[in-house]
């Protein structure tokens, strides 16, 4: 694991809303080939953290570096173009457009000649190819022509991922991709995430502990805006403070741990 | 593959709508051979109004920017015509058109820089406010020669032997050509990469930003282009009518333009043109009935919004195309 | 400008500002709480002014006209909400803009049909038709001071109502979360109707108050509306405090502008707005618009 795999580094992030410190002194690292999960109770500051990393919010303190480049003051669109992709907890697609068009638009953001005013956008072969690739990777090839607003909840989560993929990011910020998704669809999404980590650095916010411990390479536990503990899943499981906070919520079985990490 | 064009972008597929548009086009083409000068002039004015309405549709229907101050650029184009041509000689048509569009574009660029920082209801209010500012510029300062207005005594010279703008039928052809050209231009634009991005901004600007699109820049370009086209229409209208006054920039003009856009049906440009024709017909028709025709217009507007929010084109299309 | 002139202009600025505040507070309340943009708000001001004109000649007294007119305006607002506006809470802004634009046309023409297009004036009530001396040769009309005083009292009453009473709390709750408030037993429909009617009454009351000091002419409502928009933009939507600050600021800029730069005075207020937009796109006290 060499230094070039360190794709995102955040140190000392802080954000206050009025008198409340939603995030305080938070740092983390995202490396290619790793899934870094952030867990914590509601109100711990996870969403705020993602918003700070993606550029939706400006931090009051701290820095963010993307592949060594300081992006603390960079706008959200610019961060996206630099390779920072984000999916949303609340479905944030284009409901009136087909799934295909959703992904095509995502692909177009990267394409050269995105400003062309006289080309035939919907027939551009490069964008169509890119969109088809991303849809297939996310498992939505069969539903390409359906209006995004009428897709099932799980399919919309897949669409979010497809749109993310079409922008060819290096870092993925996934904000509760499993929210409201059950059973087989959730398993499929987790398998997808497991595949994606080979090429990308992934930040995953999730509540489903089984899923988290099955896929995480590193874990950060947040509470009240601060980092409670950070380390490998084994370290976190053994951490006394975390155990006190999450009494009984962590997976017990060693076998499950071994199965996940070989 | 049909899904390559998103549901909300497909051309009119309801046959009643296609029929209406076709009949309308044929009628427009036939008019100079059958109609009197009175009707030719009326239709010329209406066609130029349609260009104005289509330019607003680029903002409202296609990009989702509800501008309540679009008449400012329309009026500015008209004033450029009035202020730059010689008093008793014909001006240069193409040069003046270029100047008017450029001036309107410049104004839209400056105003857009301010107003596009806002969104939602703020945007609606500030576009109105800036238009009002321009209205005062022409109304109160010597720039616009005040409320009495300016006359353009001679129609411009087209420089083309076959196009004599003093003749009603020739000006009519020019206006029709401009109408069709602007329509085709806007349609092509809507289907381009740039245009599809504008549509994305309309649907979910937040998401577009997180996909990496610099949405402010996109909106500013659209706003500027729309202003330029409005200025073009205003310039031609000034040449046609021979008179400009500050009322061309007032907010009733902006409000009426918005009415035309929604009346016809938004986003496909032919709707805006249709709306302009319907509006002109209502204006003439109601005007014959009573001098208080504004009352009838107001009632029609309220009823339209209550009963047919997708406009006449929406009614003719018959099916829901996924747009709200 | 000598001190007396300065004082007079300052008092004028305050009076104009407070009047603007009254009208704008109705607008910003209706938008902040119900999410409706109402272009016809200026028409309510106009209706108030013409009511004062019609009723005062019928009743012989401006005071009686204002009292009756206030009640009528409230009732009118109540009916308007019940019959028309309540269908538009869920509609998008474009439809609201267009519908209220249609209303403006209707109101203007009805006024034209009933009262005509002439310019009218309303007399100051005899009791208040005197001036307070400010210096050896300058005096200030008492009626204008009354306008300022009444507007100020109303402003304070509104603040107290919204911040310190159950009704105000209910209104604020309804603003931030309609469904939640409803499920807690608040009759939201009635509440919205009340707020709307109050907004209409405020605008109309301002029109009635101002009638003796400004002339009544076609289009007066539209003029006022646009300035109110600027007040709301500068002050921030939904913020009554912002509306007050912005209205006073505009009152000052407009009044002194007319004296110091008569040619460009009409544009000064918009230039001010442009500056504020550069610095605070959501207004001085506004929050980003709720979805």
C-alpha cells in the first residue's frame, strides 16, 4: 500500500451551526482498495461529515486533500470533476428522465465538448456507451428506459451508484446506500460495493452493522461530532468505549469476521 | 432507441397538436397571397411577439428559470433601433439587428450575473426589480427621450434588392423567416449537450452540481442568449411599428410573455409561439368587445392556471409526458 | 441642507419606510408561512386606498372609513383565500405568479369600471390637519407623524404576537412544518386563512393610512408591489425583522435620493438591491428558501 493510494485525507474538520458543533476535530483517510465505514448513532455528525467532504458545506476548521491537492475551499462541482463522487441518502436523481438519461447526464459531465450547443446529445455514441457500461455495472441494464421516478427504491439506489460510476470518480462517498433497501437488493448492492473498492477509495456511511462489518477494511466511530475510535474492524470490536456505546450491537461471531477478511 | 431522448423531450406526438401546428404553418405561408395589409401587419407583430415568447421559454420552460423581467431585453432591443438609426433616412437592417442583440445580450449578462445568485422566489422578484430599473432608466432619464417615446420614421434598408421592408408583405416574410429560424435554433440547442444540461438543471440543479456541472455558468449563458433573442425581436418590432416608448419594458409586457409561454405549453418552443398567437387573438377579440378587455384577459389567465396548467399544447398532447 | 430640512426629510424617510414595512410584512408573512408568491399584494394596497376614498366620502369621516375598510379588507382576504388561494399552496411558483398576475388585471379593471381612471385625493381628517413647528419657518404635518406612530405600534404588536403568544407560536410551527402542526391538532386551514386575511388587511390598511398623503392613481398598486419585492429581497423572505430593516433603509435611500439626485432617484433602490445581492443573496436576515 503506497502513498499514491492515499486519495483523500481530512484533518481536524470542524463545523458549527449556531452554538452546536456538528463536527469537531474529525480526521480520516481514504485509500484506494479500501472501504472505510463511518458509523455512529443519529446526530453523531456523519451526514455533516459527508457534506463537508463533498463540498456541500464549508468547514469552519480543518483541511481536505484530494490526492495531495488542497480542496478545502473548492466548490462542489470542481471537487466532482477532480474525482470525488457522492451518492445521496435521500434519493437525488432526475425523476422525470429515464434511468438511461440520468446516467447519460452523469457521463456528459466528464465528456469533452460538454458545452457543445449544436451536437445531438442524445445520439452521441461516446456518452451512450459510457451510460450503458455504468448501468450494466450497477445491474440496471434491463431498466434503462424506465422513468427514474417510477423505479423501485432499491433500483433508485442502484441508479445513484450507476450515476456515480459514469463520472469515473476515484473516491466514492456513499451516504447510506442501503437505506430502505431489503434482502436480496441489499446484498446485491453490498456485492457491488465490494467490487468497486478494487479501483476506488470508498467512504461508506451505514447503520446495518452486519453489512458494515462484512465489508469494512477500516472503521471510524463517531459520536457527538467527534471521533470516538478509529481502526480495523477487529480493533473497533475490541475497543471498550465503543462497546460501551454500542452494547450488544456489534456482530459477535469470529467466524463472520474471518469469512469477511479471509 | 427511444429512451435516448428522455420522455420529457420527445417532439409532439399527439396528432391533434401536430395538425394544429401544420395548419398554422400553412396558413402563415399562404397569408401574403390572400390577406390584406392590415392582417399582414397584425401577423407580423404577432410573429415577432412569438420570437419574444420563445426566448422566454428557453428560460422558463427549458431551464426552469422563471424570469418576470424579460421585457427589459425586448424593450432594450427596440430602443437600440430607435436610438441608432438616422432620423429621416433608412438605417442598416443587419447592423442594427446585430447591435440590438448584442446590447440586449450584454444587459442580460450583467443582470444575470446578479440575479442568478438567487433562486426560487427571490429570482422571480429580482428579475422583476431589475427590469423595473431599466424601465426607469428609459422613463426618467434623457436617455430614452422620456415617456413620449421615439419615432422611427423610415424602415431600414435590407441591402438586398428583393427585400423592400417598406412593403408589408416583405416585412412579413422577414418576420416569418426569423420565427422559423429562431424556432429551429432553439430546438437544436435543446437537444445539444448544452441543452440537455439545462434540462438537467431544471429537473434537479443540486444533483447537477454534484455531477460536476458548473450550473451558474450554464444558466448565465442561457440567460444571455434568451436576452439576445428578445432584443432581436424588440428591434424588429420597433422597425415594424415605427415607435418605441418605455412601456415596452414594463412588467405587463413581462407578465404577458409569461402568460404566452404557459398558455401554449412550456418547453418545446412551439408552445410559446402558439401562446403568442392565442394571446394576440384574445387581445384583438376581447378588445372588440370592450375597452376593459384586461378584465377578460385576467379571468382567462386565472381559469387557465386553475384548469389547464400545462397549457393548450398540453391539452392537445393528450397524454402525460412526465413533465410537471 | 440645513438641519430643519434634514429633519423633515428624515421624518419623511421614516414614514415612508414604516408604511412600506407594513405592506411588505404582509407579503413576507404570506410567503414565509404559506409559500405563496402573490403579485396581487400591491392591488390590496390600492384597494385599501380606494376604499378609503369611497367610504370616507360616503361616511363623511376618514377614521370611520378606515375602521370599516379594515374589516372589509380582512373579510375580502378571508374569502379570497377560501375561494381561490388555498388551491395554490401545492402549486409551483410559476402558476402562482401567473394566477396572481391575472388577479392584478382583474382588480385594476374592476377599479376602472367602478371608480374610473381619474386621479383622486383624500382629505386629512380635520382633527389632525395641523403641523408641528420644527424651526422658525418649517413645520411638519401631524398626520404624517400619526402614520409613523401607527405603523410602529402595529409593527410592535406583530412582533409581540408572533414571538410571545400561543397564536404566534402556532403560526411559526405551521410555517416550519405544516403536516406536523396539523397532526398536533392545529387547524392549519383556518390558520392559513387567518394569516392570509391579516396580510391583505395590513396592505389595505397601509393604503388607507397613506391615502391622504399620496394621490390615488391607476397603477399605484403595481408601483408599491415592486418596491415591496425589493424590501423582501433585501430583508430576507419570511423575516419580519428583515422587512423592517430593509424598509427603513429603502425609505432613507429613496427619500434622500430624490432630494440629492432627482434624475437617478428611481434607480437608486435597485442599485442598493444589486449590492445586497452580491453580498447576501438570501437577504440580510433571510434563510435559504424552504423547498
